[in-house]
């Protein structure tokens, strides 16, 4: 289950949402005379200009990080090199300005010691810096899950032959250390907190990098090996399971993350890669397996001349109760329909193949919507949005889908289409004011709107969405088949 967290800064037991109201700004200006407004703005500007010298760089870095990670960069904003992008030999640099993750970079004679969860940097000087501690997982603001993530010690030591650990394995390429603990086991978190940040952090190495995994799981490598093979030419290293001393000249501990299920090109210091480039990695990773799957299947029940619609079916909560009627309606509209019911044992390549060959995908909001990443750009993604999930549906899947270049349609159900309507009645706050329940906390959202709700679509209302999607798919197919007609 996806752990929902609005853009919140935690201060002890308080949670304050940062919002700026245009009306509030306007009223403030009206309340001040022009002279004092001008004077105030002048002083404020001077403070921002001088603040790096008055308060140090970290304050501005934190503010900059907040705006970058939660609002993203404007298209015209120049790219800034992240901290620790340049590290001198024999030093450790840690960038802790991001709200989502910490990153530490080490250069020099680096040696691992899994028994003490440590990485030692041996130097020729006696000026040993203070040890650094880091949990290499991308949800650092969320204390409850970070408490479960293994912490690594980064220690500088004076080079002394008698105390140095002997290298059992010497690597002539850099390493990236990261954890597959935390919420790993949920497909949304596996991509958002792990796979995409791994791409962001490592792709500039052009596969000449070793991945060292803290809290390693065999199943994770089996599940995502096709993708990982496109990011590294080397075997994965199980940090805790491999007691040998591994030696490197450069190490990055932790992963960089930009936003929900996306890659912000302006934050890619080495190039301008986007989420489309990440999807190209998926294409390359799954191509070979998909070809073998095609050879294994001798026939298909789908009419390939018709646009293909995939329904990502759910069991339990947020299921489509009249799914069989939805299939019939989609077929009457003109689609070839495939109902996909993936589980934890379903091979990712098979899911990828279904999505990659589809023209339209339909699913109810939930972690499985992460599979929109498998759709080709310009295809249609219809997310059915149950009661109480508007913000999460748009934030976690709607906006990222648009960035991938999909035709996104958010179908917000009416109260009568929710199973909660019959359970609570139309006048109950659960139905009338979902925000008031969500404001009480994650447990209320999870229990009522995520675990306790199913959907029965009003098919007369949904018919229009299907018709629009069909028309869009036909036009797209036509443009792709006769592209010369559209060249000016």
C-alpha cells in the first residue's frame, strides 16, 4: 500500500502545510503603504543576497531543496550543480540539504567492513574528520520507516599498514550504495523510492559502476534484474551477506530523488535526461524477454486491428464491482480488451508486454497504477479516482503520467459510484466532505477510503470516457501509420 504524505514539514508533533495564497499576499500589500512596502522588499532582497555570508550556505540550500523537490524547477530556471558533485581525493562530502534523501560521496582508498556497517577512507594525513552516518534510503523525512533502515558509518582513518583492512575484492569502477529496505515490497515504492532514483544517481556512469545493496533481497534482484542490467555491467554486491573487504576509489552512498515517479531534467547535472529516458531503459531491459514470450505464445485471442484496452484489475479493496459489464461496454465501443490481474509472483516482463502493446489502460487508484510507466508515450491512461483520493491520485500518478507524455484522464467517481455511499449515507462527512476525514490522518484515509471502498461504475457516465479514448487512439494510430500526411 502506498504511504500517502502531503507536502509536510514535521516540527515535533506539529505538521504545517506550506501554502501561499494570492489573496493573502494582496491584502498584505494593501495594508502597507507603498513606501514601507518598497523599503521592506529592499531589505528582504539584501538579506537574501547576503545570507550565504551571514548564516552560511545550508539555510539557502534547504529552502532551495524544498522548492525543487516539491514544486519542481521552472523550465527557465538554470540547472545548479548539486552539492558534492566535485569531491577532492581523500575526503568525504555529505549533502544533507534535500528533504527526501541524504547523499554522501567518498574519494580515495575506500574499504568496506560489513560486520560494523562501515566504510573506511584511508588517508595519508592525521587530520581525520568526524565520522558521518547515513541511511541510504529516499524517505528521510518519514521517521517511522527510516527507523527500520540500516545505518552506515563513513569513517576517515590515517593510513597505517597494521590497521588497514586487506582488499579481498578490488574494483576499478565507482560504487553506489543503497538500501532495498523500507517500503520495498510495494511496486510504487520500489520504483519511486528505488529504481528511478537509482537511474538518476547512476546513469551518467554508463554502466561502469558497482551497486552495493544494503538489506539485500534475492527476490528484488530477480524481479528487477532486467532493469538493473541496463544500469550496470557488474554483479550486485550484497553488503551484509558478503563479509569480504571490497575496495573502491569512489563511492556514492544514498540515492538522489526528484519527485513522484519522475526525472527532472534540470536537476540532472551530467545531462538532460528525462523520465522518457528512464522508460527507454525499461524498453531495452525487457526487449529480449518479450521476444521470447512472443515465441512461446502461438496465438492470441485479441483482435490486433482494434485498439487494445487493458483493465488492471484489483482484488479486495477498490475493486470494480461491475468489471464484467465494463469489459462488455469497452468491447461494444470498439476495443479489444485484456483484463490483467497481476500478483506478487507475476513476471514484470509479462506486465510490461501487456502495457507496452496497449492503446488504453484503465485502473482504480492504487500502487498498481505505477505500471503506467510501462505505457508508450501518447497512449491513454484512465485512472478511476475513488472518494477521498483526489490529491493522492493526481500527485502520485496523474501529474507523473503527464510528464511521461501520456494522455491522462482522471475519472472522479460520483458518491453513488462508491460502496461507501450505501454504508454511510449521502449526508455523512465520509461522503460529503472526504477532506475532513483525510485531515485526521493517514490511518483514517487508509481504513475508510483505501481499505474500505469499492467502485461500481455508472457505465452510462463512463461511456463518454471510453468513447473519447477510442477516438483518440484511432487518430493516434492513423497518424503513426501515415506520418507523411502530417509533415508540413
